DNA sequence: CTGTTGTTTCAGAAATGATTGAAAACAACA
DNA sequence: TGTTGTTTTCAATCATTTCTGAAACAACAG
C-alpha cells in the first residue's frame, strides 16, 4: 500500500510483470537499507552507519563518498564519519580506481566474515572493559571475605548477629559476582575461539550444533 | 584515587583493612550498577532499565519501587516503566510480602537463564521482524529473476547488453540477499534450539564447544 | 462509600546522541 | 611551491530518547 505499482511503463526488460526492473531493483535496495538501518539502531549502532554499510553491501560495488551522500541524502561530514567507523570495524575496505583520485569503498561480501568482524569488535569495545570492571569490583569485596574467613578460623563465635548477617551478605554478593564473571569468561573464550579474525570457526560450530541438536 | 580510604572508622567487623565493610559493599554494588548500566546502553537497552536490573541482581533481595527510586535516584515514573519492561523481558519477577500491599521485585539469579531470556526477547523483537522484511525484499526481485530465466529459455540471445548487465545485477543482488537470509535463518534456528525457554542448552553447547575447540 | 496506599500513564522538560556545513588539513600533482 | 580536488574535523544545530512529576487509576480497609 501507499505505492501505485501499475503506474510505471519504463523499458520492459523481457519479464512480464508490471513494474520495470531498474526501479524494482532500486526499491529493493532502498528497503534493504532501511531494514538494516532499523536493525542497527536497535543494537546501538548509529542508523546512518548501518545504512552506509547496507548500501555498500547490497550494491556490491565500490562507491565513493559522493555516491553515498547522494544516495543516502546525508552530509559529507556524516558520510566521512560513518565510512571511517566502518573501516575501523573492518567491515568495509578502501578501493581505488586507476586515474581517479577519489577513494572508493566496498563492503565485505561474506556474511559470516562480516558477522565475525562485528562480534569481534563489539567484544573488544564492550565485553572486555566490562570484564575488567567486574574484576575490579570483585577485588573490592574479596578482601572483606578473606578477612572474615581468617577471623572465623581464629575464634569460632561471630561477634554479633548483625555482623554475621553482613558477612553472609558479602558472601552472597561475591557469589553473584563470581557467577557473572564466570559467565563472561566463558562467553569471551568461546568468541575468541570461534569468532577469531582468521578462521571461519563460528560457521563450522553452527553446523556442528545444528546437527548435534537434532 | 579520588576517595580517601583512611578516613573511615566505622564498626570494625573482624577484618583488618581500612574501609568498613557496609560501606565497601555499598560501593561495590554501586560500581556494579554503573558498569551494568554502561554495558546496557551500549547494547541499546536504556541505561536506567539496566541499572534497575543490576540493583535487583546484585542485592539479590526483593525491593519495592520506593527502594529502587531511592537507591537509584530516579523518578517514580521512570522506576515503574523500567520495572515493567524488565518484567516483560522476563528477567525480573514480582514478589509479595505477607501483610504488605506493596509489590516487591526480584531479579533472576541464574546468569545463564538471564542471558537466555535476554537473547530470546531480543530475537523476538529484532531478528524476527528483520527476517520478515528480508523475505519481503527478496520477493520484490525474485519474480524479475524468474522472468529472466523464462525469457532466456525461450530465445537464447539477450536483447541487448545493457539489459544483460541489469539482469546480472539482479542476479547478484538476489545472491546477496539469499546469503543474508540464510545467515539469519541459521542464527535463528540455533538460538531457537539453544536459547529455548526451557532448557539450558546454551550452557551445554558452550561446554561442548569449549572442549571441541582444544 | 470514602480514605489510604500503591501503581501506571503521559505531556512536557532535560539529556543525550546524531547531523550538518564550512573551514582546516591533507594529498597528488605540475 | 602553488593549485586542485578530496577528506577530516568540529562547533552549532537538530532529532531522538529518556526522564520527570503530577494526575488518573486500581486495590483494598475501615
């Protein structure tokens, strides 16, 4: 709805449907770009950055900054920033044309490689710092617990019930942190193995798991 | 730095370190909450919602709306919204105390269960709609390609080279979409199996993969 | 029924994040 | 070294999201 599909009458390209092909292709690309942009922003990636990536991916050919600006209707600054970020993420590469000073850009075409790059980058940026913080936080109360243990060994009866309660809380707190830490460690070591820059381990893992689950 | 750790002189609780324990515990909780909030917002979850969850998780005991407002210094409306969202996500549950009309809330304490709930919910909200859109987009150009094939079979020579080029583009476009689609399908079926509401499949999978990788 | 306690909603305020555009920096070349 | 075309940067602006606070609502006790 909202689009009159019987209006077109461009060059018929050998098919027998109503819309002409170049326009349909363009429409499909636009929808893909929109879809990708929406998904990106849901996952904390700027919509434009996702759209630029979508454009490069779906057209599959090298585009220059101006092409991107024009097609996405964004400013030069925005385009430049987004491209730079995509390069940093490793999902887009520079390309050059002979006799042209402009830089062109292409998106990684292997979907699994793309996925690996994204996960790798996000792990590096978010999971690793989080893990580091968790360790620090754990250190804050680790010593308290140690002290308690030492005290307990020395003289059996807890000094008073309020204090015993507090120690119990600290113990539980530490247990929760440890669980969390263990979880992150597991996830991290898994991704390090299977989302590693070189291999295509994840894809293999997916296949194995797909079979194992039946 | 930034915190004078030799200032405290509260009830010594059996340890021999400088800070008193209740304060240290509180500090550790606050840092955990901040850390969790930061990570949440990086992944497209509102910071407050993540913080509320962190608070419930790290204290481990049922808290009411006022407790949360007070501890996190947020408004009643915000607290209410965040709690509601966490309930929807299934990572927080209602609890009641006898003879108390207030509602209390507790966080899922099993980190893996928590993780499953989050992934499940996000899949439902983002991956599923994306997949649906991708199918629609694929349908746009699928018919074009079909038509081309039929034409080709009927009369061998392409009408002109521009048209042949266009058809090649459509073919590549469809290939890219199919790859994408295939990828999403794989991911979806994997998560359906291993992040399913009931089982703790992911954890098992993690163990298997951890071993398989060595 | 009415007062009390607790929860939800929602219009606007505040905060945060994205985008622009123009100037500065840069790179290639003559 | 100057010229030209291209990319990057960044303060100002704009858009979006999040948060607040007060009012509406719901559940219950007396």
